C-alpha cells in the first residue's frame, strides 16, 4: 500500500466521522422537539456506514486482489427512526393530546453522547494516522535526498 492509498483511507474515515458527529448533534439539538415540518415529534437519525474499496488504478485493484483488500468507509445513507416517540404526561404542553400526553422524540441522550465520543475518538485516530503518514513520507524524502 502506498502513501496515497493510506491517505485516502484515513480521509474517508474523517469524512464518515464528521457526518456521524453532525447526525448526533442534530439528534441532541432536537431531543425536546415536539413539532416538525413533517408533523409530530422529531425522529432521530442514524448514519449507515459501509466499507468501500479505495483502489482506483488497475495496479491498485490487482494488488488488492493478489494480497489484501484495503477499504475505506463511506456514509451510504442517513436513516430516520420510524419507531414511535416517548409519550410523556404533560397536560399543560401545547402539543398535548386530549389525555394530556405529549409525543417526545425517542432519543437517548446517554446513547447519543456515547456515539459522539466514539465518533470524536475515531476522528482523532484518523488525524493521527494522517500525521504519521505525513511524517513517514517526509522521512522517506530525507533518506532519498
């Protein structure tokens, strides 16, 4: 694997983790949202991530087939949770039904914070990998020069 392939893999990871952080931030920002343009409570969103091949040239594809397959990551879609929201008794809320219950988003703040921390740590790991690659490339140029 050359430096550029490793950089493509790490940069795909950075993109995925940035998207995950944006989705989690949206979920946390709307934890109490009871009205949306679609109607009803906010529905939490989740990023679906898939492995993608990073090989671009014929030589890279051949090397992947002969030795090891390298893969980057990509957010293939962002799904919306279609499950029911939490029903909370609050008869004074403007969105309460005739029984006094309000549909709240089905968002667990604890789970979302765990997702945010793992996305942040993964992002930092990819940054570290890129910095290591940069240092290795710089050292290789110094040896050759």
